[in-house]
C-alpha cells in the first residue's frame, strides 16, 4: 500500500478534515493531533508497515510535517523488509 495514502487516510478518519487539506507541508501542530491521535496513528502504522515510531521523533522536532512522517515510514519500511530477507 502507498504510505502517503495510508497515513492520510488514517488522519482523515481521526480528524474528519478535508482530505484535500492533507498536504505534505501540513505540520502536526496544524493537524492538532492529541496524544490519543498520535497513539492511534502509531499503532496503525505499526500494523500496516511493521514500523515503530518513537514519540521522541515528534517531540524532538525530527518529524514536523506530514511529509516528514511519510518519508520516515518509507525509509523505515524498506529497512524492515531488508532485515526480514536476511
């Protein structure tokens, strides 16, 4: 499944936003996700892509935008796939 489409769909379900407003430049601050939203998104990503997201990625500012999150997951899921092939 396309990572971007999956993440956008997950957030769309949680926040009931206009799907067209979920652009890569959108910050998590603008999304106004609460702690339960973060947990739900993290769980969905783990189930779908086997990628663990540490909360520190968000609090440290390493992941600031929706695009940052999507890029991080794409790289991490490839690493997970590589380790599973070994």
